[in-house]
């Protein structure tokens, strides 16, 4: 493992993507990727710090962790960086009252947020919720604001479910950006602030000390590298081999 | 009218936008803009050639002309350049079999086109038809093609109906462009080929001889000017005054 030794020299913390690395999503809750339950267990027994850094925005952190635990993963809510709770913090800090275009599964993350008389729009991977009517409502809210603020939970182009490829929130973010002539603020990978907040939770520096493992060349690899982190792209099914190497290192 | 005289010197043909210039659309069929029925009548009695150049893609040309005639306009199908019949011609010429993401009202324009085993996607202002499911289907068709071809009937950001602002096809075109990493071909204003086809029907040259009158600064005015035409932007309700001046000229 000489090659790995060189790549991982000095690494103290590992950020792990969830979807496409730990499991493949699907309407039935999806399924763990072969070997990944064991790989996470080994990694957590190693000297490395581990944090899960996801762009999942259809489920609350509680629901996501519950699903992964039922699949056998050793994971707790406090170990997960997810866009919805991160956005909820930003809204509170900036006194923003969102119009929410989000999946029902993630709405609970905004339970403490005032949504009356909205002064911004928050979109997440709403799935079937991206109806024309809902998109038009979000568009009209933005057009009525003097300074339209659009916050997008991630900007992924698409993701894979067991049934096939699915349009992700990024496509709908682009639609609203174009219609309103604005630029969205992205909370989630590949935003540098998002990676930094995950690293801060681990107490690990980006430079030299951290590595991101994900399946998305833009969101995971490109984003992490722009933060000064190392990054590895895995293909589905290749993750367990890689993780075993990291854990052994 | 000295100012008008200078602006219109040499003009032989007038291209008129329809929505926002002749009438405002709406669920009930919309209503003519005050004075515009008379203005069109005067214009057609003048020495100028007239053609209607629209991006309307929710209705067939037949339906649109029927609606306008019932509102009192002197207009016939042969005088209208519309994106759906123009696209239909392009599909035939290039042997393209479209997956259609269009409004039911315009589907008849593609009645003669083979839509089996699609090798391209055509989107138009589908309104409520822009469901997540329909968008995802169009996305999957494109992703399965070796060389994805996306044809968009116009690229408007939004339009105004009696109920308020409505997202237009351009927003959904941008969503698919981003998701697939491709660039759409636009049939409709502001595409130069589209204006040229309208001018050809009139037998009028773009340069010096033609003027476009519309309410959209990008689609109508910018597009026409890039073709070498003169262009005038009207605000809703200002059109009849302007048209009277043109007709008197």
C-alpha cells in the first residue's frame, strides 16, 4: 500500500459522502453498498476522525441517520453535516423568513423558523414537489422582493436512484436564477463554507490533515480541493476497498 | 411626427409580437389591449406589409388565430410565424423524432411527426405540464442519447397573465441544459433564423426595410436588432398610440 501511504500521509480526518458511497437511495429506503457497513466500522476503529458530509435534503438528519442505522451503519446525528440544519442556522443568524420549496421529509428541520411574510426562498431537492405551481409560487415570491435572496441546498445536477437518474435541486436552482436574473447562495457541497463547517466540527485543518471521499467529481472532489483538502472519487462499489485501505493506513 | 418619420424612413415591413402587444393572455382566453384591434386594422390598410411573429407555444396557430379573430383582430394563419410549425419543419428536415414536453394545446402541430424511439427532446411552454415527472422523463431521454439534442420553443424567462407572472419555457430549458451539460437550440425569438424566416415570408430585407414591435427587450428588441432590423419596445397599452403613428407614416 505504498501508494496509499503517500496519499494519506498526515491525514487526521476523513469526510465521507453518504449517498453513492455508503448506500444507494431508492423509494424503498435504498440499500447499503456492499462492504460499506464494515468499512465504516473499521474506519471508526482507526486513529482517524470521521465525519459524514452529505447534500441529502429530502430527509431530516434524524430520518437519514435512522435509515442508515437500520442498514447497520455506526452513525449518529452529531456526526452528520447536512444542508437543512446548516441553512436553518443561517436563516436565524440573518433574520430571514423563508418561503420553503422543500420535500415534506425535511420540513421538520425548519420547525423553529418563522415563515410568515417571506423575505427569501429556500429550495431543496423537493422531488415531486417541483410542480409548475410550486415553482411559479417560489418565482413570484422572489420577483416581489426588492433584493431577491434564493438559498439552494446543494446544486447537484442529478443523482441515481434504484429506478434510474433523478433531476436534482441544481436544475431547479438554475431555472429560478435564470427567470429572476439572480444568483443563488448554495448551502452544501461544493460550497467552501460548508466543508469548513464540517472540518471545524472535527477539529481538523483542511490543508494536509483532511481527505474527502465522495462519488461526485464536482460536489465532492472539486469542492474539497478548492478548500485545500485532498479528495478521492469512488465509484459505487469501489468504496469498501478504498476505505479498507484508508483504515489500515 | 418628425421623430417617427426619421425612425421609420424606408420601412416596408412591420413584424408584430402578439402577446403583450395585441392582447394579454389569461385562463379565460385573455383580452385585447385597448386600441390594438383598430391599430392593426389601420396598419393593414397602410402601404406597409405586416406579419405577426410570436413565441406562443401553448396553442396551435389555428387556435391562436381563432382566439384573436373572436377578439376582433384582422389576422389569418398564413400571416403568423410561430415556433411550433417552424420546429415541425426542422424536425422533418433533419429526420428528428422528438420526445415532446409541450402543452396539449400545441400537440396537433406535431401530428405528422414520428415520435417513436425519440432521438431528441422538444420543449415548449408546457405550463402545468412541467411536472417533476415530465421533466425527469425528458432529462432521462436526453441522457440516454449519444449526442443529446434539445430544441426549445423560445427561451423566455416569464410572461404576464391576468393572474400574475408565469414562468416561461426558458427557465425549464436552463434546468435541462444544466442537468445534462448541453446547450439547447432555440426556435423562436430572439433566434436570428426565426426572424429571417418571418422576413422571408414578407419578402422584406432586415436591413433598413423592417421593424419589429414587441414588449420584450430581449426576445423582441435585442433579437431583431442583432438581425440588423430596427425595433421598438412597447409597454402594454402604449401599443395603439405607436401603431397609429406607424400606420400614419
